[in-house]
């Protein structure tokens, strides 16, 4: 599964990550990290991400963060502990 990370700057390129990339990043940061994903990722895939890491024994929290009035002005925030 490939997911799009949220852009940090308006003109920056869209970065993509896989589950393996996220697992490696978690190992580097002591097993806990916050990730921000773009709203273009399907909600179904975000739920699959949560289920995958819960099966691995992590506590995972998925939240939708709205930053504007438009219905497409949001990102996904995922806490993995």
C-alpha cells in the first residue's frame, strides 16, 4: 500500500510512503511517531493502515484535521505509539 504524505509547503512535491517505510521510520524514532497524510488518500486505506499497525501491537490514533472552510481542506493525522 502506498500513501501520500501531506505537503509541508504549497509548492513542494508530493511524497509517497509504503508500510515498510513507516515501519522503518518508527524503529528509528523509538516506536512512536506522528504522521500527516494528504486528504487524497482513501479513508478505507487509512483504516487499513490503522488495522495493520494495531495487529503489530501498536496503539494507533487516526484523526481528521480541518484547516479551512472548504470540505477538501483537511489532512489525516496518525499517531502511532
